[in-house]
C-alpha cells in the first residue's frame, strides 16, 4: 500500500493509463447543459460512491486535489467529507487542496503529488507542494 492515497475528480483530465499506474482515485463528476446531464467519467459509467468511500477508508492518509471551488461546490463538499472522516479516524491525515484550476492545472498538481509519493515523501510534503504550486499555474 502506498504511503497515502491521492484523490482527484474527472475534471483533472488525466490519462487512464496514468491513473491506473499511479493508483489515483477519481471522482466522476457530472455536468448539466440545458436539460441534459453528462457524465464526467472517462468510461461513461459512474462508480458507486459507497464503494469509493469504502476503498478510501482502507487507505491510511488521503490527499484530495480538486476542481476550483470558484467553479463548483465539489471542493467544499469533499472538505466536509474529509472532516467527517477525520473525526472517525483521528490517527490518519486528511488533506484537501483547492487547485483553483480545472483540466491541465488540476491534473498537473495530481501529477506532482504522485511524483512526490513515488520519491517516498510523506503526505505533508505533497500537500505543501500543491498549496504552493497552485498559485503558479496559468
């Protein structure tokens, strides 16, 4: 098991091969245009959220890197979920990074966090890097 889990959402637009190789968890977000709802899942199918959270509970520490809070309420919802889980599992570390980005910017932070994890650094180092780096994304 890795030292910490990295979670993002489908708006990071990461390649499936990278997600699988790095063991990244991806929340499939939906979006609405007019009367039609579209899935953000790369496969067009949504994983059941109960199963998703069950998988995350097996990880020791969680780093969530999400879509800009200026574009969606998803980040704030995940902050609440992680806060709730932190009360149940106080021995674990739960971090949420608002990327203030979408697409390549968000995905870049996930890529960097995975690189930091591969080097054997802890979740705190990945969190600090992402919080610092997000201000330099264009």
